[in-house]
């Protein structure tokens, strides 16, 4: 059993992260981009961040763990909550219902990453939605909208900035390469405006 306390002490972002976004002097890595600054603001905050995961990958498969690994590399302080990974395959309405059912019970700043995506590899968009202080990340196929509507007024952003993706991007696993990293960056403090246009 893992017990999370209300206050945690975090080490600075890993050198592998800052090496990509900063420069080094005698004192160490000096971030110079908005992304690194967003990370620094997060690490100076004592609040534990929550990221929920919902998918149709199956709880016995390794796909949810791959997503978690990507998230924790970017946002190691995240507390991950599995809503379900046993949504019926490609059953968007079933996944949407589960998400709709639980979102009101999560605190502000929670990031919900949902992947039930029969259109993966097609021209369907990837979305980030801000609703009443919570974030929802997933495909543009109706999976996220009922939950966003239940929370209240919302703004939808089209995720287009590949800077926040994991490369190379698989045509069949956007959960790992697009949605998981975007969720982690949002949890770290990156603003949705940096992902794409509303």
C-alpha cells in the first residue's frame, strides 16, 4: 500500500529533462524556456497533483503501464489513479459514461487522461479540455464532452504542439505518445494555450 502525505519534498527536475530545455553553467542547469519555467513552478509547489487514467486497453495488458511510465518521467510527483482500463474495446459511450460518473469527485487541477480511440491513426483531433479547474485529455470522438459538460463551462483546445509529444509517435498508440505526455505537462503547470488553439 502506498501512502501519500499532504506535503512532499521533491528533488529538482532530472538532468535529462533540463538538458533538453536549458543550458549549463558552474551552478548547474539553467532553464531558459517557458516549459522549463513551468516545471520549476510546479516543483516549488507542495501540492500533490492527480492524473487519472481511463482506457480500453485491458488491465492485464502492458499498455496502461507504458502510459504511466511516460507520465512519471515528465511529472514524477504525480499520483496516478486508474478509473478503469477495462472499458469494452472501442466503446466510446461506455468510456464517456465512466468518466462522466467520476469527474465531479476529483479536486481542482486534476488531469483526466482518457483513451478509447477507434479512430487512432486517422485525421481525428487530439483534445485538451479545461472545465471548472480540471483538465481532460483524449481523442475528439465524444469521449470527453459529457464529463466536461457535467463539470460546467469548458474550453476545448486542439492539441497540435508536437513539442509536448513523445517521439517517435506511433500511429496506433497515441495514448502513450500524445495523450499521456500532454497530461503530464498539464499536471506540471504547462498552460493549455501552449498546446494549441481553442
